[in-house]
């Protein structure tokens, strides 16, 4: 059976930044696993998009998370053979695996022979293939994506990171370069958001700031003073919030959140109006201060001339 050919690889800006930050701060070379999903995106039927839209169906892989390993403690051996026992659903926390990545400093931006072997072994490992979302055909996608990070061969004044994505074609076998899209908001990315599904639920948040009082009951006098200042700040915040207390933020999580967003948006508009009024007041005050400074300068000049002092 022929390989499923990806059109491109997508990753959000925060996810890519998180990966680069993790790789840059590591004292040694690291590699790891890529989690995400593969989506079949139908042709766009929108006719008023300013961005160019494709008339063909696309198979897009999206990176939603990653897991780092030090190079000496990775999931493969020195010959590039994958240790399948380290890739069980329990070890992967039941996340869908789409490929892996490698980071090395001051090396060419092309896969090595060992990286070729690791990718071939990973893509052929049983029970790691994942179903394709929004597809009208029964087929599985093997974890055949390889993402390579390197730094320039010569030192530079600013920190520079280079990266390139590949898909391993087992029928060739060879690497097929992939274009990388940084997913953002806009017409060109509506296909991604239309097929979006959350990977995790929102955590339970404790939005009642006044619970800090009970935590500080057994503290010393200095802590009590800090609690009183916190309560004073809370009272001032409640005044500015016009009844929208911090505790009501907990209502924004859950199925009834839509009933409270209108009130929060109204509060936001009122705060923007207050900020605009304050900015105008500061502008007027600054103009008066500048006018007074000019008058004082003229007065000093007249006094200096009358007394003969230049």
C-alpha cells in the first residue's frame, strides 16, 4: 500500500516557542517524541477570503505536544532501533504519536544516517499508527514525521535556531521535506479551527481570593497585617469591578459560561472607558503643567533682564 503523503505540518506559535526554549536551555543535545493528530481538510468553500485557498483536499499533521529525552536516555539504541517497550500507551500517557524530533548544535540541517534509521524503525513499529480525523476512508497514519533542530555552524551575535520537517516514505524509502505552518488566527487557518478538539479539560480553579484569610489565621502579627492589606486591596478591586467579584470568574468554566460572558464583556468596556477618561485627564494635566513651565521660564527671563543678569 502506498504511503499517505502529508501536504504540510502545522504547529502553533506557543508550542514551537516552547520546544525551542526547552532545546536551547538544555546543556546537551536532546530528542523526543511528537504528539498530535492528522486531519483530512476538505477544500474551502468560502469565496470572500482574502487569503489564497486550495481547491484540493489536504492531509495535514498538527503537533499539539512533545516529550523530551536526553540523548543518552532516549527511546532507541545506538543503531537507531526503537525500543517499543518505552512507547507503550502507558508510557505515552495514551497520547497519539505522530513522530519524533532531534536537536543538535552546530551541525548541518539534514538528517543523519542514525536519524534515518530511527524514523524508519519508528514508522514501522506496530500498534503506533493513529486514525485520520475527518477522513471518509479507512486508513491509519504511521508516526513517520521527523523534525530536526540545529544551530548555525559558526557562532553569531544573536541566538539562532534552524528547523526543518520531513516525512519518511517507507515505500521509497526516503525523506520527503515538509512545509511548516505556524497556526495563527485568520481565514487561511479556518480548516484547523473547524476540526479542533480539546486535548484536556480545564482544571478546577479556586477563584475566591478571600480564602487567603482562613489560611493566615495561625500566622504571626506581621502576617495578619499582610492579610488586612490584602482585604483592603480586595475591597478596592470590588469597587472598581462594579459587583463583578473575583469569585464569579469560576462561573466562566463549565456549560453555563455563555450566560456570564456578556456581563464580563460589559465590565471590560466600562473599564476601557475609564482608562480612556483617565488618559484624557492625564493629557490635560500634562498640557497645563507644560503651560505653567513656559510661564515660569518667561518670568525668570524677565526678572533676569530687569536685574541685568543674563
